[in-house]
């Protein structure tokens, strides 16, 4: 079970024109917004990746404006784990469970999650906050990652799992985000 003491969020490459070209892009952005706000309410660390932002563009405004205190980590590698800054920040959190959202499922999400699994982190893929240009590419990536040990969840399920109790001080906040 997820709990707030051992969990963080990784937002992968929801940036530039590509963020609007993936399947269900409006839903992806809206769902990721909900996920970020929920994780912030629960005081989870958030790591934020951007793939070559000088070429692909920066994180979409709707999400970037939610994270003014976190700095995006620019990368050229498809896996965030091949980036020294990302790995430093990841290890500094002392978290062992990572919620993952972003694009594209079959490239950067897949390679980052695969490397995290190889490093013995627990990976929870947030299905309704992950996309690719092709739905079949997303399905294949999630299937392979589950086969390799990743768990699959969705925003509502993971946020309520993190709350664990309707008496949690942030229950009403999460309830309002989910409605």
C-alpha cells in the first residue's frame, strides 16, 4: 500500500506541442493537474522532467504554474535515471515508491520506469495521467512495465490509498479535486 511517508511523484515530459498531440491530451493535462495538486496537498515530493526543452518546448503552462517551487530537470536521455541531477534529487527524497505520469508512455515513461525498477524502486504507473500519440503504444508500454514489476493505478485510487482514512486532514481537499 502507498503511504505518504514513502511516496513521491515523477512528472515526465508533458511539454511543448507533443503534449497536445498525444491521445486524449486534454484529459491527460487535466488529470495530471489533479494528480499534482493532490500530491502537493499530501506533501509528497515532486520531480519534474523535461526532454530537451530547448527543442521540444517547456512543460505546458497549466502544469508548470502549479510547481513554482520545483525546478524542472532538463534531460537529453530518454530515461530520467540516466540524468545525474534527477538521480541526486531522487535519492535525496529517501522515498522508495514513485507514482509516474507523463508522455510518451512507450519511450521516456517506459525507460524511466524500467530503470527505476532495476534500481529496486517501487513504481506505480498512473494510467489516466500517462499517454502516447498512439493508444496501442501506451498499452504495450504499460503491459511490459507491469510484467517487469510495476503496479498500475489511477488518480482517484492512488490518492485515496495515500489518504487511507476519511479523517485524514487533507481528505476534503482530495475529495474536492476528485469531484
